């Protein structure tokens, strides 16, 4: 066979398969060019998910006729003046986007520099470049891409539905908008929910406003500020509270020097930081931007520029993990405000419907001094008096003892009662708090054990009579293999023949607990997590199992002073807003919201 050089247009179409694999990729390249051009407003319009039309209009610096003629040539760019691939401070730099798009679609560009009196236009079709012509144009650039992939019809077969492609465009544009809040972004077209986000002030306040638009109005009041720096790298942004999580990773937004990325290293760091506080099947909500000098990161490792490579990946991962963990620990007992909202919604559902979902129509009567219950008129028995109601599990009601005034001003208030031997009701100055006593104490014990391990090792206590625990032989072998690690956690075991272990020492904090069940649960934990993750992560799983065994159980009656002590310890313990499994430990109801339930507001 004879070796020959491919036609330049065919080369462009082959390259387009790497850069422009779907309409969202074309929009991304065009919008990034607009951002690099200094645009303050970027408007995107699509039709048929971007297949029939993509229009991007910006008010950037525009192009001269000479630049316009050159911009559709392959590897022609204004963004690498020194040709140094290790000094890239723009989103685009390859010079591939426009020629790639022009080779697989009809491309029209109209542009005018801000200082120019007249604009110019250029049309590229199937890779054939037309002539630059004078044209009326506003300052900036207007690019229209029609009939995408018309000249490579095979690629059309791999596109999804118009709605799915439009959603991909929307997701991509939102990520760019989050990373650049000082620019106004708008999106319109069919099969997509359009938006128009105004430009926000530069700084934390503007960033938080943009995030509230993208991640929901509840995000700002459930977000933690993050700012950590080390050896030339700086991580800034806002991280959602652990209990503010979602079912997919769509709420995780990451950027490097303002470039949105879906980088495996950073995603792994986020998962590692939240692993101790978010359920395994849930995902946090956050935006983080890793800033550094361009020579410390290589953005030229992926055609779509969605992945990067850091010069010191371990340093960056450690910085992200430590920064997130520090922010989460500093949040202390905070839990999401949405917990109270969901509780109120549950109450409203009960008021509005019966157990089978049917609506309950209740007559409404005016309340007043002369009002008497008319329930007997409707065939219902009269309501029992309050004296006939069962007393709370632990009686700390208002008529027994007044709450201390300073306790009412505490974040979690003063304990007033325990109901169903499981939930603590606390009164605050402007509402009430409902605490799950087992979930809360489980986290407190867990954090105490972790602090002991980090400080001087977990205190252990020798058993007067060593306890034999019979297990499945595989579980016994697994425990014996991890005996050194377990000893560092205060649990000293040794082999006791096939299918059994002997427990000689246990953590002092777990004294008096059910060691048989504890050892079996530890074996299950090692089976689930023993071969995955770091040693510290595996040990944390074991500690969480231990903490569960020494926590206040549901069904245990607490004295008023015990309930108050639990609340006070929650207020000073990191991550106490969620249990070891990521569930919230309390919900807070504002008095104003409670009054709305009863028509007082």
C-alpha cells in the first residue's frame, strides 16, 4: 500500500471527533473563547439540542479582519504568545475549536472590535473558508453553528435525544457560569429550561449569589467558606454541610484556575473528605477552585481539557482533603436548615391527608374566650383533657422546672422532655430542637475515640476474664490479620483455635459493652472495608462500629441533666450535626414556622 498525506479537510474532521464529540462540547469551546475575549455578557441559543443551531453572542474585544481570516485556520490562536505550554493562563490555547467546528458544520462568524467603525463576517462550510466581508455588527463576536455533523452523518447516530443533548449544554454552561460569576450568562432554546444570570460583584458575596442560583436558594445558609493554601496552591470556594447532600454528583463543581474540570484526583479528594460524614450512596454539594501558577499544572492532557495533571498531585489532594475536613470540623454541630423545612412539610401532610393519603376536611372555628369544642356535633367523641395524655419519658416539662435563661440562648437550647425514649425535645429562644439521642451520642463517642487515637492512642482496659468469641473461620482469620491495627484502637485479640478469637483488652470507653456483638460487627466492617481505602479510613470504619456499641441507645430513659449534658457536648464537638452514617442528629423548628402551622401567622 502507498502512504499518502490526508486531505487537510479530512484531517480537520478526524480531529473534530476528539474536540467536538457532541453539541455541548461545541458550546463549551465557543463560550470559553468568549470568556478569554474579556466578555461581560455571553448569550447562548440552541435549537434541536444544538444539532440544528448553536448561537453564541458576546461583547468581548472582537476581531480584526486579519484575525477573523486566520482564526479558522488549524492551530491558529492568540493565546500562546510565547508558545509555552507551561504558561497557559487562558481557557483556550490549542486553536482547534473553530476549524474543527467548521469542518463538520456550517459556521458563520460576525465580529467587530470595540474601537472599529465597521464589523466583518466570514462563513465556513464543510471546511471550505469563504471570503471576509464587511458587515454591520455590534462590538464583540456572534458565532452561529448550523447543521452540526451534517458532513459527518455517522456521528449523528451516536447523539442522544434533543432533550438529553440540550440538558448537557445547560449543565456545561452552568459549570462555566459558576466558575465565572462576574460574567452575565443566558441560555435559551427548545428542550431546555432557559436562564439569565446577571453578573455578580467580584468576591465571596458575588460567588455565593451565583452558587445560590445554580445550586438552590438553600445553599448559602447551608454552605461553609473554604480557603486553604500550601506551597503555591490555594483552594477556595464553598462546601455544603454534610447533611446537605444529593443523590448524584451533579452538585459537585470543581475548577482549576477558573477552568471547570471533572478531574479524578479532585473528585477522589472530595469523596475522601466527606466519607466520614455523608452516607455512602449520597454526594456533597460544593464549589472549589484550585488556584496555582500555570507551570504547576498541565491542562494539555485531554482533548476536551476536562482533566488536568498537577506537578505534585499528593500535595493538592492533601490540601483539598485537609481544607474540607477543617471547614467541616469548624462547623461543629451545624445541620442543614432544610431538615426543619422537611419536618414542617411532614406535619402539613398529616394535617392535609389521612394515613391512606385521602384528604381530611376539618372545619375551622374561630378561637376566642367564648369558643367551645363543637366536636360532638359532628359525631366525634370529645377530646381528652391534657391530664389524660401519657407523660413524656423523662419529665422536664415547664411546670416542673423552668429552663435556665442562658440555656435558651445556646444553639441547641434547653432540654424540656424526652419522648418515646428516643427523642429529646429542647427549647430555644426562637423555636425548638428535636434530637435523636442515639445518633447524636454515637457521633460524640466516635469523635472522642478519634481524638484519643490521634493524641496518645485509645485508652484500653484489660479484661478480668478474657472473652472467647466464636466466628466463621474466614472472619476469624480476617480479625487475626488485622490484630495490630485493632490493638492501636484499644481492642486486643489473639487467635483461639479455628473459628474463634480471644479478647484480652477492650477500649476503656466501651467497658461493660457487649463484646461478643462488637467483635462480630468489627469483623463485618473489615469484610466490607478491609481491602479498600487507606489504613486510616479502614480504622475509622472500625471506630465508628465501636462508637455505635457504646452510645446511648434508643429506648433508654434519660434524666434532664443527662439530656442537657448531651446537648452541650454536641455544641462543642466537630461534625455532631450528623451521625456516623451521615444521617442528621437533630432538626430545628423556628417558632414562626410552627405558628404558621396553627394559623397564628
